[in-house]
C-alpha cells in the first residue's frame, strides 16, 4: 500500500476515535439529562480509559457528569471524588454554567458534611 494511503487511513482512524469519544460523552450527557443514570454511568465508565484523549473542556464535562450521575444514584463517595476532581480542573475555565457550578458546590457540601444521602433536585443541570 502506498504511503499516502497508509497516512490517510491512520488519519481517518484518529479522527474517528476523537469523534467516538465526543459522541460517547454526548450520549452520557443525554442519558444524564433524561434521568437514565445507569446508562450514563455505563457510557462514562466505558470512556474512562480514554480520558487522556479528551481535551480540557471535555474532561471537565466528563468529571462533572460522572460526579452528578453518582450523586443521583446515591453513591456519595464516588460523587464526592468526581466532583472534587471537577472543582480542581475547572477552577480556571468557563466550561460549566453558573447553575452547574452551584450544583457541584452544593453536592460537594452535602457529601462532605452530611451523613444523609445526596438529594436529586438538580437532575436537569448539565454543563454549558
């Protein structure tokens, strides 16, 4: 096979992989917004080995949706872990809406300070 064809195939595979990661993150967000938390978590867990391939904004979205999904599933420790990561990596970005930041802070406060399960009032809050 000539070199240009090999290069073109490699480039196509790379672009397809990026789109796949973006699509999977989008699917997870759609499941989350539709309150299909188990499906969202499945998409996110499948995407986790490829976190290094996501850009900074996608990584913030991933961490946020993963943390909020765990919160909705009453998995406090996991919610705290992923939302704490979100807080750390999103400090200098505007990826999250003000509502999303407020929800993240509220859930973090609840998981860090209260022994009761996390509330599920903000199911529709998603990143920008």
